[in-house]
C-alpha cells in the first residue's frame, strides 16, 4: 500500500507546483506509475501466470506474421489476438524475458496515455489520480490487452477532434488486433455528431435514472453473442453475454455526480471548442452504460475507455473558473472545493479497491527489483 500512496500523492502534487516545474514532476510521477505496473512481481492473480504462459510458449515472429497475412498456422495460439502475440514475439526476440515484457508493455501504455491526455488537457495530475482509482489495477495489472487498447484509444482522440478518420480508424484496427473487445471504439468516432447542450445533458440524465431499476429486464444476450460470433474467440468471450457482474450503484452515482457538476458549471465550458464538446458527448454515452446497460459484463469493460472524461471535464471547469469572472462568492467557494474533494474521493476509492480486490491480494506490492530479477533471458 505505501507504494500506491506515494505514487498517488506524487502525481497529485504536480497540480500544485509552478507551471514551469510541472512537466518535470509529471514525468517523475509517470516513472512511479511505470514502476508499479512494469516491475510488479506475481501480482494480478491468475492472469499474471496466464500471460506468462502465453509469452513463454509463443510462436516466432515469422510464424505470427505468416498467420496474420496468409492464415497459415504454424503453432500460433489462436486463443489470443495476433497483434498481442506479435508484440510478445518481438519482445522475446529482442532478448527479454516475461519480466521485461511486462515492463515494456507498461512503458508503451504510459507513453500513449500521457501523450494522449496532454493533447487534451495540461492537468495530468487530476487525470492520473482518477486513473489510479478507476483504471490502473485492472487495466495494467490484470487485463493488459485491454489496457493497451485503452491507452492507444486515448492517444487517438486527437484524430476525432481534428476530424482525421483514416488515422483514427487505423489505430482502431491496431487495437482490434490486440484486443477484440475494442471493436467498441470504432463507432465512437461518430459521437462527434451527437447534439450537445445543457438541456440535452439534463434531459438524458433524468430520463435514464429510472432505467437503472429495470436493468434486470434488459436482455442483450442475443446481440452480444452475435457480436462475439462475428469477432471470434467464442470460448474466451462467452462471459460477455452474462449479466451477473454488473456495474455497482456506487459507480453509477459517481457518474451522476459528474453530470451534476457539468450541468451546474455549464457556463464554464466552451462548446465551440471541439475537445470540450467531445468530452460532453462521451459523457452522454456513459449515462446509459451506467444505468440501463449496467448489468452486463461487456459494458463494465467498455466504460473504461471513456471514464477519464470525468477528470478532463473537471480540469476545464477549474481552469476556466480561474480566468473567468466569478461574480458569485458561493460559486467561487464551490469550485475551489471541487479539486481537493475529487482528489480525496479518488484516493479513498483507490484504497478501497486495493483492500477488497481478491481478498486484499494487492495490499502488499512486490517488485522484481526487490528480488534482483533480470528482465533479460
């Protein structure tokens, strides 16, 4: 736990340093994150050993490329995406062992994530704290394939903003060959056409509240199984059609708190700015995921691609409020509370996740550095 807390406080500290010192502190915070995700040792339950087995028994780079381009299978593991297997084989061919693979994946992940976030907001600290609560453990410790596609997607958001569909869809195909569940991000390009206004956001939020109570009556097994049949990997993905591990009420309430803050401080957002507008459009997509569709495992996965909009929207509100003219004293005090309360909530959420996940298995962080293990074969 101390290593998680140190990393959290260091990343949040970047919000309180001078602007000319901020990048240096952010990079150091990024190195702490790479340390956690990239040097972890025997953490993440059975997935750690599953991916180790995939790495150690992986086919050669030539055979995987042959499989991708010709369909000829010479020992390629068909239970995993060829893009992910290719990454394994390239890293292995460079002389790295499984520990080295985990470290390289972490470096790739955080490079894409940091560059993607910095293109959207300069408040990395706020986003990284939300990330440590909502995404870090599951998407860099456990489901590393999904994690990679999330980071690449966040990097690719610039292409939606800049209206460059070819570049965006190219990244989508790369994600698809790493993790088939990322098929979800293809249609997200068209979210930019969703109409946005304060009234629309308020109306959608209100209309979907009662749907949370009838979510058990929503049966998506047919459409989900059809999608699984289309993308393949039926044996590994059939759990997606299950409704036994839905999104908890706590996470739904979190979504609605952000919606409330966005509505309340709507005048602090600039809907003529494509980036800010797109974040609100993604928030509109999240509302049905956290209500009507919240009972389905598939959507508990898909929400992770969009969850960072919480922090990004708050950075716009806070930044605009500093430069704007606040006539109401109460509003000024409210805005000043937003950031510290948000950081505290993320901290509590992160600690709670560590305590309850798999009986507290993440409590004691262990690193290959503590055992003087090499990252090379």
